[in-house]
C-alpha cells in the first residue's frame, strides 16, 4: 500500500483550515496535521470590532468550527497551543513546541503549508507598554478591550492610525459611549485606500458622529499614571487624555519561520510565492496574510491581508498539496468597511496610486442615488472612477456613502478582472428595478462622465481645483445653477459666486460676459454639465463645471449640504 | 451658415427623451423635436406597481421631468398629445395628428428616432372588454386601478400571467388588502426567467404571503355582471371570483409605424437595428422597447423591454444622430424584481434556455447567506449557476431569496459580459467585510461547486432527481447527515430516509452497506458534499449528494424548513 501524503499546515485562522479541508476533500487518504499557537481554529478575526461593539454578542459566534469538527469530520490532527519553531527543509521536518507542556517534538511532511498570518504593526514609542494600550488581532485582545471599557468611567479612547480597523473601532467605541479621537500621520483617513476628496466625504460623517479627527499628526509618546496605565497621548500638536489607546497601524506579514528557513521574502515583506502559491521551496506552500500577492492591474507585488484572500489561497493550496494544479490569479485591493452609517468601498488603484504607478489618468467624481430617485428612502452614494487616459481602461474605483456601495464596487472589481474600459462599463446590462437601482446606475453615469471628458464634451474642475482658485482670488464666475430655494438652503460663500438657475440660463445669457471664465456647479453636477454645454453652445469659450458639485464638496459649506434636490426637476 | 441638423424623435418615455437630451449635449445647434401621444414625457412606468401599492404616494413623482424642462433647458420642441401617423422615407417627413385639435401636419427630419415602446399583450378571450379588466403600462392604467380598488368592498383580484409585473402587482394588491390569485399557463412562475426549482422557491414565499397560484392553467373566458363589470375568471379547472383582473402577459414591440414605413422587422417582432441602432433605413434610428437586441451570450436576437436598456439605447442614438459613432453591444437578459420580501434576480441563460440553445451544461444549486453567518440578521439566498460543460464558461445565473441578490447578479452580469468561466468567478476579488458578505461569497461557493463537479469530486443529484427516485420507489438510502435536533425540526419523509449525523459518520460507517446507493443531504449541501467525500474515501462507490438540500427542496417538507442551521458547527 502506498504511503499516505503527509500534509502539515502551520496556522489555524483562515487559510490553514481552508487548505486542510480542501486537501481532505481532494485526498481522503492524506494525513493532515494543523498546528496552531492559539486555542481555537477558524477564528473570525474580521468580526472582532462587532464583538466589541456588542453587535455580535458571544465570542463563540466568532469561532466558526470547533476542534472536534476538524478531527471527527475532517479527520485531521489538530495541534493547538503548539508553536512551530523551525523548518528543516532538507529533512522535511518541522520542530514544534507544545505551549502547555513545553515539550519539543518534530513532525515530518511531504507538503508543508505556511499560513502564519500577520502581526500588528507597533510603533516604537515611549510608553508603548503601558496598560490600556492595545492592538486588535485576536479574540483575547477583544476580550481585554471589552473588559476595560465595560465600567462606565472609561470614557476616552484614542485610536492611532485611520485605517479600516481604526474606523470600525471608532464606531464600536462610540456605540459603547466612549469619546473617540483618531490620530493619523497622513492628511486624510484611509490614506492607503482613498483619495483625499473621497476621504473628506467620510470625514464629514465621522465628525457628525462625534469622532474627533487629528489628521497629519504624528504621535510622540504615551504617558501613564502611577499604576502603569495610559493616561495621555502626546502628538506633535496636542495632548489627548486617554483611558484606552488602540494601535491600529495595520499589520505586517508574519514571516519569521519562513525567513529562518531561508525561504524567499518579497520586497513587500510577504513570503514570495508563485501562482501555485509555492514558496521558493517547492514542497512548501504559503497563503493568507503572510504572503505577497500579485496586483492584477499593475502586475506588481502587494500585500492583501484579508480573510477573503486567505480563503481563496486555502482552496488553491489544498488542491495543490494533494496533487492538483490550481493557480491563484492575484488581487485587486478590493476593500469594504462599514463606517457608522456609511458603506466605504474601493477597488483597484486610487488616483494617487495610479499616478504613482506612472499612469496618465482621467477620473470622475459623481454623486448618485442607490436606487430610483422616485422610490422612497434612497440614499446617496459618491462614485470616483480612475481610468487610463490613453486607453479608457478602468484602473480603480471608490464608492462611498450612506447608500449601497458593495454592489457597485463588486461590479467594478469584476470589470477590472477582465481589463474593462469605461466604454464597457457604460453598457453593462446591470439589474434594474426601482427598489434596487436607477435605469442608469451611478456606475453607468460615472463611466459616461469619463467618456464625456474624453470626447471633449465635459470640461471639469475638481472641487480642490475650484477651492484653489477661490483661495487665490482668481477672477472668475462660480456659477450656481441651482434653484433659489436650494441657494437659500446652502451655498458656497464666495465673492465669485453668482446664482443663475439652469432653467433661466438660456433666457439670461446676456447677464454673463462672453469672455469670462465660468465654473458652473449645482447639487450633483448634472445641471452644471448641462450649463457648460449650453454656454459653450452659445459661444462661451472658458466654461467648465465642478465635478461632484455640492454633494462632493469636501470643505466647509454655508448651510445644510445634504438636502434633497429632487424639487429642481 | 450651415442648416442645423433636424432630429425628430417619436416617443417620449425613456429612450426618446434620453436620445434628445444626449443629442442636445452633443450638438447645441441641432433642431430637436419630440413627439409623444400622451400628456407627459419621461414617465417612470417601472414605478407603477409601487404607485398602486402606495409606496410611491404621488403620481408627480413618476414624471421625471416636466415639459418646460425640455423646452427651457434642452431647447427641444415638445409635441405632446401628438400621434405620428406615417413616415415618408423618401421625403424624410413624418405625418402627425394633434390629438387635441385633430389637425394633421408634417415635420421634416434629417435623422428620425423611433422610440415607440411596447404594447401590452392582450389575449383574445371572451369577455376581455368587461369593465375591471386592465393592462398596466401607463399612468392612466395605474390611476384607474387605484380608483377601482380604493373602496374596501373590492376584494378579489385575479392576475393573468406570472411574469415580473404580475408578481410585483400581486404584492401591491395584497398590500391594499385584496385577495390575489395568479393564473399562469406554464408550470411555474416567471417561466421566461427562472428554472423550475428556483421558481418553486419563490412560489413557497408567494403562498406564504397568501397569494393563490394556479399554475399550468389557461384562462378560458371572463364573465361579467349586468353592468358590464368583470365578476368571474373561468380557467380550464376553476371558476374564480374577481372584482378586478390584471392582464399581465408581457408586452410586444410597438412597430406599426416602422412596419408601415417598410422598415425591417426582426424575427422576434422587434424593429431590426444594427450596432449603431440604425434601422434598415440609415437615417432612421430606433431604440427602447420597440427594437430587438443582441443577446451577448448566444449572439441571437431577443427582446429586452426594460428602462435600463432604453436609456442606454437613448445615449447611443443621441450620439449617432448628431454625427457621433457609438455602438450598443447588446444585452444579457438581466432582470430583478422585488417579490414581497424576496429579491428575485437572474441574468443570461436559464438552464432550460441554455439547453434549448444547444449548450451542454453543468449547473449548481447553492444556498448561502447574504453576509457572514456570525454577523446578525443575515438572510438566505439561493444561487443557481449554469455553465458550459466543455469550457467552464458561465452562461447564466439565478439568485433569489430574502437576502441580497442584486449584487450577486450584477457581478454575474459583469462576468458574462467578458465571457468569464466559473474558474474566473471563483477567484474574483469581491469586497469582503462581515456586514456585506462572507469571506467566500455565495458566488464563489457556487462557482466552486461547479468546479468540484467538473473535476469529479462532487457528484450531485438535483432535488427533482431525488424526488423522482422517491416516487419511483427506488431502493436507495436518503442519508440525512444533519443533527438529530434538525431532524426533529423538519425532515424529508420517506421510507428511504435515514439519519446519520456528519459528525458521527466516520465512526458509524458500518451501519451503511458498502454497495448501497446513497444520496446524502443536509440543510445547504455543505455537509452532504462532505459526507459524499467521506464515504467515497471509505470505499463506497454509489454515493451522491442532493444539491441545495433542504434549503432548496422545492416540494412539501415535514416541519419548518427555514430554521437556522448554525448550531451544527
């Protein structure tokens, strides 16, 4: 009888158990062992913010499968509380430490799977080891935070970093009655994911939810009380009282085992793998947060520490360690997070990332509604697309707001997978009925705005460009083409501002000097673009519209910006 | 000075106004005239069911833009209450009748746009002209229905046909306190859109909402009272009392004007157009419900009478009648409807359509959850995919249920646009966070089920095949691998049924005869597939699992099928 294939998996969170389960289904005879430092397998770490907020009430809900499932159903050997110490590539052996008994043992493998995950990035700052300073990657972190914030006198939380977990945790802390300050070294929230103006749209919402944002500020040190508990966060400009500090500066791949074994580590810091998810040693596979991925747009390497990617890796690895041949095609940096009442989603390259990667880009910034405007309770979304100027090829998208955004970003992700152009996007046959979308979805409209720019019909300035012109005191007309009622509700306060409703524009053309530079705006830019075309048709030469208009204006505004503009039709 | 381009548009609902607006933005100097029989332009006819249900409370909400908008802003000539009588292709003229004054006039065109829409299909049945029998395509139909049902004594509505509008209207009528019967000649609801087992899943929901379904029955005639009002609907097998009858048998393209002008009509009954949406006469364009479209999968012609398609047509036509050159690539038959608490969506070819088109197919039927199971309030969805067996190419998808389905179908629509395979689908980098999806989305899981079938790992029977085996009294074991608690809650009653929980399967293999035919099932098929692989690994040769299991079982069941199965993990 043939000797069974020996598969050893190190790491039991997402990629590891998935690889094991898939390997078992592919090869009923394989001997599969899973080695995990912690007590549980298949912990849903993505759910930790919701466990802290109380939306998920029991920690058992976060453990997807109990040990005995892996033993009884999957016929795997499960070694929890066991730490892999070293890999002997030559002998195909792993040295392990039982954390309960402190005994060291070895296990042989034919195929080894590294699913060692990631570690929280921790800044080297004075006071970093004070009590009350946390990272959040494990259930025990979440339990410690829950315990600390349960007494009502714990009132002030400071979150360092403004990434996804930071903002999810801001919501969790606010829901638990804490005052929350987020400190971010860069100039806007979610800087690795969003462009400035899209982030600014979310910042308004965070501030409306009482989150204090300190942007463009570095933390200098933490100060504690006599008992060794944190009491203050000192930044470049501020001293913040704090009963709790969350370090949410992202993660880095946990590669020490791989590195010690001499496996190749990529320039991103993740374990280098090929399309079969093999490391530089063909009998050792790696997946999940510890590896680097291929960006399907740029073909560059990138990190993508997400449960979704880890699970897909697991299936590929499970297939391949049992004699199959499956490939993993890479990732798009697709990301979504619930940030209070906003759905924040993005995919591909941001404008900043695209420019840094050397693309000549064309973008759009398009407000829209999640479904037909006449169907009640529709909520706003804001769509930014980034495309390559020379080819119209989509490079990325950001879709955020109180309305539905997951669908739009998943459509963009699917389109990006196949190298779609904005022309392709504009004619996608997406599902339409009034409760779900408009006849022209915001994705279609956004694609068409880029096409209108490319064809020379639409001439736009970004809100940032308009702001610069206002601040430089430029001589131009900032033409508000909304209705007088909308003007009364809110407006951009500037000496250059002039109200001339779109409906009256053709009749009152003589009020505008033909040679003036004019920038039209409205609520969402639909009317402003129309105004641009009317004025150009009438012989005006220096006319543009402001993209996104009031709905996407990232700065202060006079009055209430989020009003319904349906009355103007 | 050059003579302006004369553009005449016939039809003012969706494609026509869109074409006009686009033409205006492309050509400020064109003379654009829009000719419409009714009183309003841009009526949102897709909203009519919601206007009748009261979700949309005012009819003005359904008129997207008033006349003066088209005149003042778009600088178009708007001729409402005007009927186009005939086209003189030679002279480039249209003869029109003013329905107010009964005056006939002519208008010349350089480019003519036919956006004449569709007409309700009406059966030639006795009693068809009785009062209280309606079709629903216009605001005045909706107002007449609203008026009729407002007195509380109007209690019984019969809907003929079980298409999209039928089911939307069933919900509207039930919400207004009516008893509703839907009569359908074919054997399941939404027969043009869904396969039997997916439709059956929706039929359970309709019945739970007190909708009476008479399937596989033709209507013979209508009977009225002495005042000429409908009182009874006589079908092959039943006599139904009725105070109101809605004829919802779909629509047919309104092509009489085109036909009289000698333009080519396609075999589908729609006006034939090329990719530029030109008819057989190059100066006449056509779009919206009156034309036929190219199915992007089969490249066959099909009808696609939807506001979404009409709007896209409008943009293409508006570009092309003003000297541009844009193409319309075709449609995928993407459709969505809210049916009470279910979101019913589909795209591409159903299994039936694919087989009729000659494809050798592989399918899957996969229940899943809209988001992470541990995040609260997740609702179920059911995914059916259809792929080409030889190539793994996706051909279509049906996604239905109380959970989110629009996103999944839009992802499939985007994938179909680019000829994606199920392998492509399985590795799509879709947006993942617990409130929005699972790490492996139901789309991924469904794609992987097909891949598992193709690779020979998964061996499945459909619920219909299992039902047939049960009814034929086949000698096999219907192996329920759920927990005893689940068995107590609901089960398939059959002499062949045997409970053997997955967790105990490996230990109790000796209870199963090695040579027996075994069909495993559970709640969603995840455990059943696992059981299949365990039994095969143990040397069993005749083992399959039932796709969709209890969640997708389209027949009677003993007990309550919709329980949470999270306890089994």
